[in-house]
């Protein structure tokens, strides 16, 4: 009689928590917003314009009211293109050259270090048997059970962190 033993390795599965904004979608939203603004009567002659440089959008307009209205149009277009409002950090309107008003909007790319530490603490406090590690501007969560990893995702989504997060590379 021959007896064989099969040892099953408990393989770890993981996923990453990231903050990535598709800049092409941001550019498309800016173009759509500018197209709408150029046809609206209340923006005639206001010289309202928006442009993106790297990870920042600059919105220029004749006065603070028009700048805030243009910002709302831009936010609507970004939402329709799938860009979360949590990924944007909007500054207060500030005076610019020629009597215009400028609003700067920073686009979040990557999870800030203090938020990453807070996410790790939330995961550890949940009592699930997973490991979370900070890897640059993203987090990797490893565990042996798909169910526990899905619980981690629900826990992190349920926490009010005020940042945009995606859960990717689930393997």
C-alpha cells in the first residue's frame, strides 16, 4: 500500500490601496466645462478659462462669483467623467493680475503618509488577520482569506478618510 501526502501551501492573496486620478479624464472634463462655459450667457465677456499643469488646475475668471460658478461646472464634468471630488483640494479664490480671480485646484496622486498610517491603524484595529504595509504612496494588504480582504475593503471604505481610494491588483 502506497500513501502519498499532498501538502497544500496556504497562498497569500493581496490587493493595493492607491489614489490614482486619470489625468486624461481630467483634461476631457476641463474641455467639456470650457465648452459649456463659452456658450453660457452668464459667462459672456468674463474671460473664464481653466488649464491643467501637472497635478494642478488653475481656474481664472472676472470675479469670485463667476469663478465659483465655473468651479461647479468643472466639478459636474469631473464627476461625469468618473473623477471623485475627494481627489481635488480646492483653494480659496485669490486676486490675480488684471483684476481677475484665480482658484487653484490640486489633484491628489498617491496616498499621503499620514493618511497611509491612519489606514494601517484602522486595518489593525479591525482585528482581521491581514498584514498592511506602506509602499511609497500606496498600501499593500496581504491575507490568506478572500473574505477577510473583502472585509478590509469594506472597513476602509466605511472609514471617513476624506481621500479618494481605489482597490487594485487583487490577486
